[in-house]
C-alpha cells in the first residue's frame, strides 16, 4: 500500500476535531483535550482507514498530525495506549447517541431491536471503530483493565437493564439467566457483523437486525399462562 501523505488539513476536513484549548478560551467552555492530543488521535483514525494498526508507525502518525514524535510520547505511553484512547472516544460518542436513540421507546423488545440496529449501523458506517473493537484490542489483556473497557461495560449494562425491565414487565421469560440472554444477544450481533467487517462488505443493518430479532425474540417471549 502507498505511503500515506495526508496532511492534517485534509484530516480536519474528514474528521471535525473536538474543541481545543484555544477554542475553549474563546467560548468560555472547558476543553476536553489539548490541540496536539486531538490531532494525534484524529491522525490515527485517518491512518486506520487505509491500513492495519500494526502497519502504522509513530512517524506516520506524527507526519499526519503535523506534530513531532516527542509530543505523541508525552500524551500516550505507547501506540496501543493511543489506540485505546481513540476507541474510548468512539465509545463515548456511541453511548451518547444510543441514549438519545432509546428515548421514548416503550417495551423491552423494541428497545433491544433499536440497540441491535444502532450498533450494526454504527459498525457499518464507522469501519475504523468496528475494526478496532472487534479485531484489534481483544488480543491484549491490558485492554480488559482499561478505562476504554469500562465504556464497553457501560454498554453491556444498558442491555442488561433492558432485559431485566422486560422480565419485570412480563415480556421476557424469567427462567433463563439474564447474563446468558445478554451474551447471546451481543454474540448474535457480533457474529452477524464480523464477516462484513473483515472483508469490508456492507452489513445491511435493517436486514441483519430483522434476522437477529426473528431468531431470538420468539424464544425469549414469556408464554401466556
């Protein structure tokens, strides 16, 4: 693959960066990250659109971000630490979007359907996010002790809460462990998406969601009487 020559001006066009310190001073709002920190994270996002994580070098990240390599070391312990921070940003945006998407939805099955569609649709649109989450980070045990994994747990607990709500309301059967239901639901979504993520194929969120729900929901419904 050709060597990436993308400048940060191109990167800013593709990925609107988060608020910087200078912008915070002008608006009076608190900046989440220093400008250099943001540039480095967005540079890795852009590079991961074109190549695998292991093929990306510190030098390429620095060149794409328009910073020196010393600044990257200042903010991140290593390249994998940077990857976790990028994933954490994606997950925080995902959780905020999901929270909004679930507002006003009644019924546990309707909520589970929305969660499945929302997750598959995001995997389909944000291929860097889906590759990091499904393929890159899980091979390293440090990920499971990271702040980033805490965000994954938050998402997992949202599903758990919906299932428990369904059991309480008499929609979902109560003779299957709640955590088993959650894992089956999450596993169905991930295995539906993995081939498309690996081979860069369309995930067809509507059809995929419908298939998952048609297979799982009848077995989860609490039977009358």
